[in-house]
């Protein structure tokens, strides 16, 4: 661990009932101590799209659940995904039951674009759930990945 990442101790005050509930939860999740669980909570809070700069480039997922019987909803969702084809890397579609579908969009782009896409999905009639989850992307790595050439079974002269 570098000096930059040195551990700093600090105290937290919580109601007894809350800390007891928290201790049960982190034990079920496999944590050995409160410190690592609280560090993970802090990391997660820092990765919410609302705490990031709007022009920051990130990668993540948009998870949605919707009723595919709602008139024109599947077509509307497909059209919306075509509008954001540069930001959507991959999709997975799962039929949960006769009515509901779960769809996962793997996305990469500016925070404001991904948040806009998630919000446009969320407000559609028949969408019960749409959540954006993001993580940082190294801008330097992003630049390198776009300039790196990949063979695509083409014969080059």
C-alpha cells in the first residue's frame, strides 16, 4: 500500500439497532469486519452516475424490466436503442414470464448520454424498472483501444 493509500482511522456514530442490522447484513455478505464493508459502500457511492462529472467517460449497464405486452413498447425500446447505438456495446434479453422481460444493456459513453438513455427508458409506459450502474473508464486506455488495430479475418495488402 502506498503512502497515498494509507489507512486513516475515524469514528462513526450510529443507532444501536442500525449497527446490529448492518452487522447481520455484512456477515451474510461474507465480510470479516465493518471497515471493509464501509469502504465498499464508499466506493459504490463514488461510482453513482449522479456523483460523476457529466462529460466523464464511463462503462456500465442499464438493467430494465418491462411488460412486453404494452402496445408498441418493444418497438419503441428497439428504436431508442438504435438512437444510442454508439453507446450500447451489447444487450441481453431474458423472458422472465409470459408478460415481463428483463433486458441488460452494456453501455459505454459520457455520463450525461447514458443517464439520458436510462431516463428515456424509465419514463416509457410499461417499464417497471430501469437502473443505470456505472464505473470509471480510463480515458487514456479508451484512446489506446480505439487506435489499436484488430484482425477481422480480412486479407490486408
